[in-house]
């Protein structure tokens, strides 16, 4: 048996691969997950509120999708499909957008991929050239890695709790002349907050105005990547809208990114899509095709089957939102109860997705950084949370993300109890 490692141990990644790839780093969230795994392996009880995924014990995928996937395999849907996705699925997505957003794009404006990431990566590849600039508003899921792969510049604009961690129209207007791609996500990962439709409308109007100026000079327009993978998980009392609903004139400049991963607890099925102007869809189709980043054919057929049953979808999503909402509300009420008792903690009322923005006001002599607080909560309380630094917000703000996707109600109650004891001990 040849031990190949004898011949490759002098192979250093930094000297072999391209610099922009050599400097890519793994997600900070994964580092925390590995730390949690190691602690659990030693026998320590850990309430893990880090993972943006779903435990099937609490959140099974729709039974109709389960059965339809199995049937599609048995019916022989195991061959190639078009690079932009099975026509049945693209038609079903178009019908859903008509029902829920009042937007008729047509199936030729939709490009399916293996989850949301291939259409997202394709969007960067289509609109961001070397030396161009991309803007995202912090905290935000790590789109900056895609900018790095394009050898482009990433502009980070911090937001605040006062604006629910979404940008203001003024912030967007100030940066638009500098960028080729603007990235928005709502409901937002990591904060679980929803952008105000009035603000989204103002942003869309600003993009239209900016592109009217660019048309006069021949400069390429600024595009908006609108990541709405959590849109079906908006909490009661909050409204999710597409920018195209609010300002139809922005339609030529918007790429919607969507998937079944979060709304149907189907992260492992890998079905996502981009919805974009049909005139440029073939370019995304070519990119997805050359990547080979197709979703599985049976999963596409099953997704199409489910999307075309709006009553079943409504029933499933009602149950899904209730499960998520109960858990988020339990966390929120618990944190606010601690605050009322004088502990230096806070939270933003749940608005969407499966996340709660959690604040711990202990930055100071004992805890100089969010990382120090995170480690304290993990070791002392056995509760794993994610600092906003994992979402490119470098400020030592005291804000963290809590996820309820893999926890029972009892787990969350236990986590709250442990947090209160640990924080009470440190301030006593």
C-alpha cells in the first residue's frame, strides 16, 4: 500500500493555489461548532444555539416532499435535466411568485441550483469583475467570501439595533455610486429581523435613480442581490416584500435568491433558485451548467409537486412558523425577564427566520471582546451562541445570534436558566 502522504507533506497550499483561494478561511461558526463537539465529547452538557439548520425530530420536511422524492426515484427521474432546472419546477416557482408576490416572471427567468449558493455565486460571477466593489450591511451572512473569489473589493457598512440591523436609505445612497453589486437579506441572518418595506422601497428607488445616471455615461448598472431564503418564516405582524413589488422599475436590476432549505427545513435536499430578468437568465444557466451545480432531479420533481399545492404549503408553513415562533418567543421572553430583574442583557423581538438577536452588556475589564463573552457562556453556562463577528461585524458590540433550529422547548428553558446563573454570578 503506497502511503501518498510521504510524497505530499511538502505541498504547502499557499505556494500552490491562487492567492485569493489560499487566503480563504473556514466560517467562524464552524470553528465554534467544532469547539462544541469537542466539549460534548468530554461529557459536558451544551445547549447548542449556533446552527442555522433544523433537527428533523422537531422540524421534519413536508411528508408530501418525502413521498414525492421516493416516487420520483422509482419513476426513473435519475437522468440529466436542463442546466437551469426541470421545467416543472421552474413553472411551479413562477406560479408561487405570482400567488405570493403578484410577480409574473415566467419559467425562463428562473435558474435552479443545488441550494441557494450556486445561484448566489453565479450572481457574483455575472456582475462583479476584478477590481469592482460589492457592498453588504453588517451584520450579514458571509457574502464577502464570494467577493474575495472575484478578486473584488468588499465595502462593509455597519448598521445598528435602532434600524433592526438593516441599512437606512441614506446609507445605501451614499455607497451606491461606488459599487456594482448591493447585497440585501431579509429576514436577516443573523439577526432575525425584517427590513421595513418603506425602507426597501426607498432603496429600490435609489437604485433606479443611480442607474438612470449611469445610463447617461455608459457605465454598467448597479445590481441588487436580494436574498430572501427565510421569507416564509416571517413572524406574525411583520411583512416581507420583494423590491420589485414595491418599485417595478427596479426589476431589471434585481436577482432574487431563494430556496426550500429554510422554509421547508430541507437544507440537505439542496434545491434553490435565482429569479432574475429573463434576458440575462441564460448567463446564470451557463454558469450553473459549467459548475455542474444542479439540484437532484427527484428533489426538483418533488419540490414542484409540493409548490403546486398551496393549501398543503399553507398548512405546513403555519405549523412550521408556530414551532419556530414558540421557541423564539420563549427565548425572547426569558431574556427580557432577566433584563427586568436587572441583568445586563437585551434582545430584539423576533421578526423572522429562526434567529434571535441577543445582547450581553459585559464588555469591559473582565470581558474585552465578544469572543471572551461567548467563551464564558459556553464554558460557564454550557450555552453556545455566535458573536456578530462571525458575520463580519468587527465591533465589540455585545450582540450575538441564537438559533432555535435544533433545540426543544425544554432545551431553551434550560439554556436560559444557565445563562441567568452565569451572568448573575459574574455581576454579583
